[in-house]
């Protein structure tokens, strides 16, 4: 494990690589393999962190080119990808991809384009869907000039996609908080244009209740909350797109207890290396990947349990 940072010292960022257009979706599997995506070119990469080299895994296309954005790994090493044009993809480490559930949710609707996802410890995949109906429908997002809040939330459980909420302005980053016994108890969702973080109590697989405002990101600059991850102390680290910082919220939400200054303006997502305090951050200024040491380790991911 990397050395522990002191509370009064700003973390030191180290650039890992750059040039992946729209860099997003950082994720580790249980064996320490690292993956990320380039949404602008529709590509999914396996990254050799030691050699600082990105290796193309696949470039999904079904009806139209994909726009991959968020990733999570299951216990078998499969990569689940939230794609703005293709919905939910399941990608093997050999690069073979399939579209999950042929576009249809549990109520017979066409799937919306997805942006980010997170597994709980039971293997349910919680997903944000800020885009309109997937390809071949016209590409649209719920933060365009019309400001129509048609973004939705899904949960993939037992091979069924359940829509759990809708009417959201561009739902983006998503995180699940577990209690001491490992039960999923709270879902946090970023609504980027409003700078809000919403909380839901998890009432079982694909079921939520008690939606409420959990926090508001500070500042009046462009953007808002993007990707996020809990540490094992219960604090939530949130990439604040457009503000050049990572906001750190306490377990109860509210006001950030700390703002980590980044050497770039547009952090897009972040993910802890398993069993460590090393945080990997994607960003759009250099279309790159960076890392820094945090104060504590990250909350365990599903693939690690």
C-alpha cells in the first residue's frame, strides 16, 4: 500500500497517460487489471499501468457507434459498460461484447443511453441513464438547451433491468454505500447541471425509497458532479467537472470537508486501486489518467468481496 498522506498536505498528482479522447470510466478487476474508456472515439482500453500504455480492447458498434462512459467489473472479470448510445454492454477481457437485454427494460420501454454504473455487494448493477433512447434513435442528452429532465436510473438484477426513477437532469456519477455487515443501504446519484447529489435508501434489489438532497457542490463555475467513489472511512470523493477539484463529502453529506486541487480543470471520474489508498482520476483537459495518494483506502468493490 502507498504511504499515507498527511491531512495538511495537498496530494501530489502523477500523470499516467494522456491522449484518450474524453477519458472516462476507470476501473480495476479483482486481479489488478485496469480498464478505461475513450467516449469521443467509442473505444474501451486495457491499460498497462507499469508501462503507462493503453491497449485497445474493443470499439463497440451496434446500430451505431458506441459512446462508452462508465465501467464496473464483476467477479469473473467481465466489464460492464454504461454506454450513451448502446445502453449496457458486457465486455469480456478478450474484447468480445454483447448488449444486455436487447434494449428493453422491465416495463417494455426502449433502454435509454447510460453514463455510469456501480455494483453493490450482492451483484446488482445500479446505472445512470442521462441520454434518450439508444441507437438507432437520435442521440440526445437530458442537459441540452431544452432542459428537459428525462434522465433515468436503472438497476440490473437477475438479468432484468428495472427503472427505479426518472425525470432527472443528466444523472451522472453513482455510488453505493454499504453498512458494516456489507448490506447496500444508500444510493448516491449526481445530477450534474444542478450540482446536486441525491440520496436514496436502498430497499432491496432494484428498489429505492426516501429520495432526498444529500449535498450540493459549491461554486458557480461550469459543470457539476461527475464520477465518484467512497473511501473506507465513509467519505465520498466526487470529481467536480469544470472546477478543477475533487470534492470530499463526509458520510452524512452536506458540505465538503475538503477540496483537492487537481492539475487540470475537468476531472471526469475516479476509482480506488483495490486494497490501497491510490486514487486514479480521468480528466478531459489532456484526455488523460492521473493518480494520487489519499488519506485512507477505498471502499471495497463487488469484485473484491
